[in-house]
C-alpha cells in the first residue's frame, strides 16, 4: 500500500489535489487500487500507475502532478453567452463547461 507523504506547504499550492487526497483516505496511507481507480476520473492513469508500482511512498508534489487536470474553461462548447455553467452532455454523468445567456434584468 503506497504512502503519500503530505507537507502542508505543498498543500496550499495544490488545494484541489489536497482535498482529493483526503477524500480518498483519511490517513496518510492509501491503497494502491483506490489511487488507480480515482486516477481514471481525476488524473492521469499512466502517471499514477508509474508512481504506485514498486514504491511504498510518494511525495505530495508527485501526487499533485499526477492528479492535476488542465482547466476546462478554455474549451467551452455551446452558444455564445454571458454565463458559464456545467452540464452533462451524455449519460456518463461527466460535467463539461457550457456557456449560456441569461436575460437582462430591468
């Protein structure tokens, strides 16, 4: 079972990944199967697999890099609009950014 070493100074630089770490396991030891399953949704599966294989520890910076995802707000599909929201585009349940227009307030 790989142990993810968390340093508070690094956690402030990666709040999303820090929250994910604590969601996966309330302790500093997380099962490798749990990490690999979470990487399918939240990170890079190949990067996480390379960190987990043959290792019983990893630094938080490596964990954060493997679970970092680029911002999706730059690739917004849909009509031009004055608001940005999130919507599911199929039955998978994955949310994607979506622009829409709200009516003007009088």
